[in-house]
C-alpha cells in the first residue's frame, strides 16, 4: 500500500461501510479497501479498537479510526475541500440530526430487511466465506459466517423484528422510502446538488442493506425510481462534480415528513433510553451495555417495543453539541425552526454526559 493511501477494512454487506465508502470516493481521498480475515476481524481489530467491527480506517500516519461518524469527522478536518457538512446553521443541524436518525433509528428496518429473508443468505455467505478464511477448505470457510448469522438474528429480535411487529416495521419502512422518493424527484440529494453527511448516513441502510440484498432491492427500491437512482449515485465509484447545497439555508418542505419521524418517533425512544441510563449504577468511565431494557415508543401510528441502545444517546449528544457550538443568534434561529416542526422535545432532552468507548457509550 502506498504511503499516502489509507486502508479501509470493510465488508460490502456492512451498513456503516456503505456510509463511509461513498464519502471517501466523493472526497477523492486515496484509499485501498479489503475485507478482514477472521484473524484480523476477531483479534487484530479488537486489539486496536476494542471491538470486532467494520469499517475501520487506518490512516497513512498509522492512526486507527473506528465508528463511521468519527471517521468522517476526522477526515473532514484533514481534507476540508468539498465539505459534506453545510456551513449554514439550519442545514448543518439538520444534517447531523438526520445522521442520528439514519444511523440509529433505521436499525430495526434495515436489519429486518436482511436477516428475516433466507434468500439473502447465500450472497453474504459467499462474500464472507473466502474473505474470512482464505485458503481454507470450503467447509471451514462456510462455517465462519454462521457465527455472524446467529449473532445478527439475535440482534434482529432485540431490535423488535418479531412476527407480531414485522408488519409495523415494514409499514414504517415503506412510508420513509416513499417520502425519500418524493423528495429525490425534486433534487439529486437531500440538501441540493451536493451529497451531505445525511446522504452518506442514509446510504448505510439503503445501499448497505436494501440495495445489496436482492430480496430487499426488488421489494423496496425498484418500485421507487428516484430513490433507486439516488442509491446508484451513492454506491457508484465515479467521482462526481462537487455540486452545491441549497442557498439561504433553505430546508425543502419535502424533508418535513422525515423530520416529523425524528421528532414524533425517535425523540420518545431517546427519552425512554435516557430514563434507563439514569437508573443504571455504573461507575464513571465504565462503558454502558450495548443493549439496555425494553422501551416503547410510537412507530408508524402504533406502539413499538424494542431494546434501547445507550450508544444512541452519545450520537444524540453530538447533535446537541452542534447547536451549542453555534453563535447565540444562529442557535436561536435553529431553535425557532425546530419548534415550528414540533421538535420541542428534542431541545428539552437532558442526556447524561457521555463519552464513546468503542461501540459503547460511557458515563463521564
């Protein structure tokens, strides 16, 4: 690998790899990409980052970056050309807010779309088999991905993809995809002709899962031509012109339904998770569990149940930090805009101070 080229450990089927990969291509950041072997995934990566996860970015100076949000944040600092985060206050706040929504609140839908459909299995099994154990007999190669399959099926249930709730998940997913398709009929990306942090974040569930898995692509993307075309643009390796964000800090009305999901559905989920974290007796600095107890919140017009994820609160805290870093007049402008959309609840969230420890949140 050339000295000025980063290494991206990733998987084609990986949600968050599908967020980072198009970002790197859009920015024109030199990188090579490969799937880790089982030894690298279960031993080498945890030694450096604490957990077996992808994507992992190893920079030319030897820094190991884990977590898609951190990878993009660090690289934006190092490569300021063609920024993906708008500089104007409302668009900037909305980009981070939609990143939180895409990264964390789409989990039940995205995971269900893959792991509830056995016809998806052969494709990811074949991808991982040779990569995880190159040179080993086929029997051993095919056994290793089964560990991931069993784990993800457990995650699927923890995220609420039970037989009773699957129709609700699919109704929510169809609603959000319809909203996106309507918006993308008017412009190529969420905030204009330039992809933003929010676009790359939505590429996670949509390109990493719905586009990758043939059953999901056939069922959910192909009937929505504008969204399908967007997914092809995001997944393409072609480096496109930078484009522009909309002028005058404009937020299109076609994004309102998605913001309504943030404020009407995700905020109650966050509130319930905050209550769980406050009831935990963890010493400061120790990481919180990946999954907490059962939480209930509205989803697609009904009450939905799943386990909370304290890490989501660390992501929400980042969004609050965007607002706190704005000059007072701009922050007040954003607050007025959020309130006009019914987002008072997000502004009133009192999240315990958290830090990130690998894929866990920790109390400061």
